[in-house]
């Protein structure tokens, strides 16, 4: 049994049992793919696929279980390479950081500036997406570290460390009825609202808080990007509910910001990585910097 045979099996499964595509990805002819799979089946003494003639119809339970083990095998190989790299030169390499737009813009710049000063030879790659995609990037080993608010807590195979707590704020243009007076959820619900799409930046908590009060939100505009929401608040589309950290007194002085922490439960931004992944020393340092910066500099947001 060879590692290349096992990896070929996984590639074939990931390509819908398309032998032609698997051959293309592994730079061999189709007959070589079929031959290696046949040798593997002979060694195992059981079929890996249900066949109709020469066509592969579906994987057997054995095939599916083996591919799960191949994932662990490939992770071990990646870890061995990472261990060697760390011993060779612990200050050179890559940091692949998966995060959302809000974290990339408002939380990470100062931290990564400190990181670059300490590790100038480490290349930083940003990978952006919604929280579910960030977790997927970790599991596929496309990212080393993920920083976001939603989704991470649901996965027991991740190491998770709290960076900071934060809450939401209301933004309105001058002259809007919500600019002054006592705020209540009932009063806010009377007006068109702009906020995040579900799955981003605490939108679920916003929605559930209104729902618990028996109130319906009139969300006329939803986006993943806080700056887009602010732009349309300026155009008069309605009142915006955004992350409090995204309001800048210097850049957003044309908008009125009102704190909403008494209404919504706080959200927690977390840094996470896969438990079974070997973390190079500079990756551990990056995690420590994120946690420390969040603890020291972001406590005013909750």
C-alpha cells in the first residue's frame, strides 16, 4: 500500500468518481489510475467501488472510511513538514489568516503591524468569507488561523481563544427621528433599518432580540460590509444597526451614533485553529498577539 494510492483514491472521490479528471489532476494517464486502484483493492481484499460494467457508480463504505483516514494521513504529513520548517528557521514562512471584512479592517491592522515588526520574513495572506467558509478553510488546511464572531464555537475540533467582546450601535443621519429621545426596541422597529445579512456580525442576535419582544424588523437593506451600510444610511435609506467598533468619530462624524448595548447580548470575536494541526512558533505568537490586543484595547466595546 502506497501513500500515492490512498491520495489518488481521495482525489477520485472528490471528483465524483471521474477517472479522467483524477488522471488530469495527478498528471498520469487514465489507465494508470485504474491500475493503481485495482492494486489497492487486491491488497485490501475488498472492492472500493460499486461498478456497472467498467463504470464506477458509487464508493463502498470501505472507500469512504479509508478517505477519512487519508485526511488524517495528509494532516500528519503537513505537520511533519511544518515541524521541519520550524526547526530549520522559525522566523520564515507564511501566515494564512481567514477572517471577515469587519475584523480585517477594524481589529487586525494594529495586530498584524506588530506581527510584521517581529517577523518581517513571514508572508501574510488574507482569506475572506462568511464564518461558515472560514471554518471550512481551516478544515481544508487552506488557512492556519481564523478570526471571526459566528460559527467557531460550534466546532469541538478547533482550539478557540477569546479576543474581545463587542456590541452593536445605532447610526442615523442628523435630523433623523431616532437622533434624540429615549431609545427602545419598539421605537427603533417603527423605522426602516439597515444591518448585516444573516451569518455576519451578530445579525442573528439582532433578529432574535426583536423577535423575543414580539417586534418585526423592517430591514430594507442588508449587507456584509459595514462601510456599505454606512453609505446607504447617509443616503437616507434608514437607520443602521452596525458593530460599535465600526463607528469612527473621526471618519463618521456626519452620522449620529447611539449605543445599543442595553438591548442586545454582546458578541465575542474569537481566534481559532485546528487542534490536530502543528502550529509553527510564529503562528502561536500571532494568536497570542490577537488575544492580548483584544483584551487590552477592545474592552470598551462591550
